[in-house]
């Protein structure tokens, strides 16, 4: 880990980028959500928005989680207290806070318990898609939330944060609700895996999700494949798999995992471990219909105990990340970004040069590039289909007191076109060409 590193925009090739504003949440008090231009200049912050997912709606309106009534920033047990929609001039237009009643020591309080993902009807994903505009008024909101309780068919433990997906109307009514803990039999885990989960299931063992979005309009459904109904929901299991749920029946109708040893296609793909931001690339974008996912790596999987996993949990290990684009019908890997494609010289130990064990994301841009968030480095960067880095930004927020000894931390970044923020004049775009590493020096203090 480097002890000296720059922050802000460190690489920028204007001719090769999809230029616009980038929005991300910081965990820094007094800063909150941050909007930067291509040169890394902060053009707006929203101090009250410090939760996981922050979305931008046309006209400069923000939709995201707020904390502080009950919980703290990125509290994995409780999540965001409220989901709030606020105009550019801080006028509140919508608020949802009634998903679950929790007590953290001073009496029961209602909370949204929102975490990880948030999508507004009108666009199947949280990021910008040409021709698909999220509704600023009257739309449904799909989000991840939590519920605490006992699920004896999953584990003997009381779970403080079993995830649930909910769809909420503009009037605040929950009209759709689905929990992995209540549908565990659908996942297809082996008997050994279920036994391992029963022995030591925790909040992120088998009943945890890191993303949810609508499948959205797609060529597979147009060709007659009902698994890809646009209203269906795509999500993931933190430890083992990606899957699509029928919105109408609640059944899992498509999946990758949780077992990877029998099907040759899954064996070639390799285990999905700790994934984030799995979604179907929307119509109107290059790669439309394929599944894009940040496959974090780390530890996942369940099965028979072995020396590396004495209780059978987290028996799949991979100390590197990869971004995958997968054809969901053939399960063929269409595109991949990893340390090797990033430019490190060989497989093996260098693969960990691209590695964020938690959080992270990948957004397909209209020009065919991909905006990648490598959360544990505080790094958001844009790559071409050939994996050339044409924009890189390192967040200056949430550094440790000694700064060099701890990376910044960014949950997820999204790129939006300039015209979505008409309150601002379009900024000047200036190329950023980093110096050669062999020539980079820090001058001594005189």
C-alpha cells in the first residue's frame, strides 16, 4: 500500500471519455454526497446525504439515504434511516422511513433501513441511460432494506440484518417485499452448504444482498424468454451467486451459482464471490442485455469443512477483483476487467493489484466505456472496451489522520451528463496527463 498518493483527477483524456459530472457518497461529516466535474473540482456537496446509494435525477434533484435519527454512517446493522428526495435548492419532495421498527437502546423507532441499492421507476438502474428517465414524481422506488428476526430454516442465530427487497409507492406503501431468508430453498445450495450455513450463519452468510435493480426492457424478453421480463428483479447473494426473481411469482427464474463445479459453463466462469452492482445493461447502451457485475473476490461459498474453511463457510477464496460482462443466456464471458487487463505484467500475485473486497460498482456508459468504482482505494475510473484508463479520480475524503496509512473509501460513483444539472455552467475540460512514475518527485522542505 502506497503511503504517498495524489487525490482528485489523476488521469483524463477528454476525447476518449463520456464527459459529465460524477456523483458519489463520502462518509465525511459536513461533506456527504459529492458532485465533481471531470477535472475533479467539487461543484456541489450535500452534507445530509451520507448513506450508501445516492442517485441524481434530471434537474439536479437528489435521491438517497440519510442517517442520524437512529443510526450512523454506513451502519451495516441498521442502514439509512430515511430515503429522501430533495431538489437542488434543498426543497424536500419525498421521504420514506417506514420499512422496519427498530430499537437501538432508546425505544422503538421506524426506519427505512435502506442499504446498498436504490432505483426509481422510469429507469431500470440507478445510473444514466439515454431515453430512460427516472420519475421525479409519482414513481415507485425499489430498494434494499433490512429486517431482524429468526429464520430457523437458515440458521440457529438471531439475524440482526437479513436483507429484504422492497418496492415503495410515492405514497409510502410497500407493495412488493422479498427476502432471501424466506426463500432459501430456492437457491439450490447443496446439503453440505446448508449444514455449513446452519452451523455459523451470520448477517452476510447466505441471506445478504448487495444490489437490486429492475431487469428492464431487453432483447431476450423481446425474443420470448420470460425469465427476462422487464419487471423482474436482478440481485445477488453476498457469498455465492447472481439471480433474477420473477416479480409476479417470487420464484428465482435465472441464476449463476451457487455451485460451480458441475456445469462446464459455470466452471469456466469461476465462482462469483462477494459481488456488487449486478445488473442487466439497459437498452440504449453498448452491451445491452448482458449482465454487468463487480465480482469483488475475497471469501465466499459454503460446503464441506476443509482446512481453509473449518466450519464449511467461506470455502471459496480469491484475493483479487474482476468486472465481468456476461451473456445471461449462454453464460459466456463477453468482457472482463482485472489487474491483468489493467496492465500488470503477469498472473499470480499481481492479480491482487485490482482488489476491493467490499462495496464497488461498474456503470456502462453511452460511449461504450465502463465507469468502475474500486471502493477500498477511494478510486473511480473510466476504462475503454480495450481496458485503457482514460479518467481516474481518487477521493480526498475519509482519509485517516495520518492520511497516507489509510485509503479513502467510496461506496459507488455514477456519471451523469452535464444537462442533468442545468443550475451549473458546463465546466472547462482540461486534459490531465500524469508524470512518469520514474520521474515523479516530491520536493524537500527548504
